[in-house]
C-alpha cells in the first residue's frame, strides 16, 4: 500500500512539474523586470507596480496600503502620516482566519490594508477624475481577503479605479460583550475607516472622491447594505452594489452576542461575570489560539453562536452611542426608512445554496442525519430561528414533497433551492423592495444564472476527510476527472440545470 501511494504521489509530481517550473520562471521574470511607480498621497509617498491589464492596457497597482491602526477588540483609529517611501508592491496578507477548504489557519492580526488599482498615471497631472469602485470581500465574516483573487487587472481595461479592502474577521472582528466594554462590529468599523481613507486620498490616484460606488459580495454584500443603514457611513459613497447577500440574510447577523461572548470565555477558562475581566483574559491569548473555535464552521449543522458577525451595539455612554455603527436590527432600520437614498443594484445567483448543500452531497452521513433527524437539525442547517417542528415539516413538504419521503443525493436540486431561498434570494428581494419603496432611489434586482465549468459546488462536494490525498490534490484530481469525462462525453455529477 505504501509503495502504491508513493507511486501515485510521484505520478502527480511529474505530471505537474512542467506547470510548476513554468510558474516559478514566470514569477521570477515578472519580478525581475517589474517597473515601479511612485505616488505622493496626503499621508506620504508610496511605491507601487506598473502592470498590464487583460487587454494589454498599462495600469498602476498599489498593494498593502495601511489605512488605519487597530487594537484588539477595539474600533480602528485613523492612520498617521509616514516619513519616507512606503513599499506597496507586496501581496496583501489576509486577516487572521481559518481556511475551511484546506483546513488550516492563516493570515495575521495586523491586517488593516487596502489595494488600489488605477489606469491613471499618478505621476502625471490628472485630466479627468475617474469613478471609484470600493470592493468588500465575502466569506461569512469569518474568512477571505482582498488580495490576488480580486486583482483589478480585468477592470483596468475600463476607465475606473478599483479599491479592495481587508477588514477584521470572526472573533477579532465581531466579538460583542453586549455592553460598553466591547461593543462589536469592529470589522464594519474597519470598512468605515477604509472608506474615509479612500475619500481623503483617492484624488491622488486620479479618482473622484464624490463618485464612489460601494460594492461587495456575500458578507461584503451584506456589509454594503449595512453601510446603507448606518448613519456613520453617510456621504462616504454615492452608489451601492450588493452581490449575494443583504442585511436581512439570516447568517449575516448575530442575535445573541452577549451569550456568544460568554460561551467563548468559558471555552478558554476566562471569567465571564465581568466583561472587563473577560476581555482582559481574551486579550492575553495568542491570536492563533483565540481563533481556534472558528474551526466549528465546518459543521453543516452549525450552532448560530459559532458564527461571529454584525450585531446591535447595546451601549449606554453618549460617546459610544454617537459612534455606534448599528443601533438596531437591519430590518427595523430599513422599515423605519433610515437608509441612505443611494441607487442600489442587488441580486443573487442561481444555485446559491450549493455552498452548503455541496457539503451534504459530499458527506452521506450528514445527508442521512438531515433526513432522519429533520425536526432537530433543520433549525441549525437552515438557520430557522424558531423551535417549531410544525413549521419545519411544512418547509420539508414544500421543497421535497411528501412528509415521509427520504431525502437523498437525488434531492440535491430542492435542497440547494431551499438553502438559496432562505440564505440569499428572499432576503435580497425583501431588502430591495423596501429600499425602493422607502428611499425613492433607483433600485435594481438581478438574477444571474451563467454557469461555469468549475464552480464552488463542484469543489466542496469533492473534499473528503476520508481520502488519503491532501485537499489540494483532491481538487486538482476532480478538475482533471471532469475534463476527462467531458472529453469522452460521459455523464458527470452536475450542480444545477
């Protein structure tokens, strides 16, 4: 068996060796012949890179630009100016997180950076200020980053400036003790500080500070909606785009932050009766140790208390009240008409639910548990925040047919639709309708169903803890297998028609 495994590893090593050599040579030559560019901002000088867009247009890239200072569990503070030239050529590190796909911890705690991509040469006088897109990444407020995945090389074929933003995630970004000690939403306040930074500096890159579109995907999409509902963000952007998420999404808001903070403290043996002592204890922990509980996100039947995210800031001091990002539940704020009347594009994709249903397809025991223990697990699987078995059964009948029908892998489509409707489609629809009705601003709701060869549904259903292969090799093998099946015109497991 050991000999067989060694042979397989050698096979894949030599199969991918040419690609590896090409990649190393490409990056070496790319770095060796890199052209640099300098820009003087209101904070100081930056050294960036001259790059080429998809269609061959020259653009200017500035990575890892610090936009604020951070202190653990506290709101960010404005950045001070710096002396000398700050290097903005290196890839931006992610904020500290647990990678659900490769099951590893990565990132760093000092992570409040953003990236700017501009087709305007910042060393020359600006003839026309360009519109600005500020992008907030997704990742259920627990993972993700603003780095190479969201590079601006495609947008740089157009006359627009793109800014991508890091913000604190998970426990470090959204712990809330339910009082004045840690009021929560540090990650959203990071985004707020980034918007202020862009407003102050984007003219130095050829951007129009009065023509900023705030844009996000998934948790970033939720963030955009929450900025539309927060008085703190007023005037910092003029348009908004939300892709796959709104403040009404059930996974996007923590309803019991105090209980969540107490449970976290108990996990680490910290005192929980006094918030100051609790936070002092959590602050003394190594950051890697502190985010260990985020590994529980792998559980498809997750306890909502394991999900750190935005919450109401239940503060009493006048100073904290004046700076609170969220003073009430998103739906209540929206229903009261307390939203910025900015034009808004919002929408969802077909089969949004595959990001969770694919885990079930790839793990038959979990699918079996969903079928046989529906009344007990439906609440956590679909974040139905009521202990009402009658409602759970109505949901099951509505999507799967007869009450006693077995749920199997053949039910992937209705299962995906159920999750997609609950987590994305209905919240997006409700938020858009309310915004259009009460703000009077132009509001557009889209439904995107273009399919791709390699979707997240394919990848997630492929991963298995029982496989002898490392997860990266499982992904590569699955892509190769599907290309082989397509070449032979064989039927393959698909995700959505």
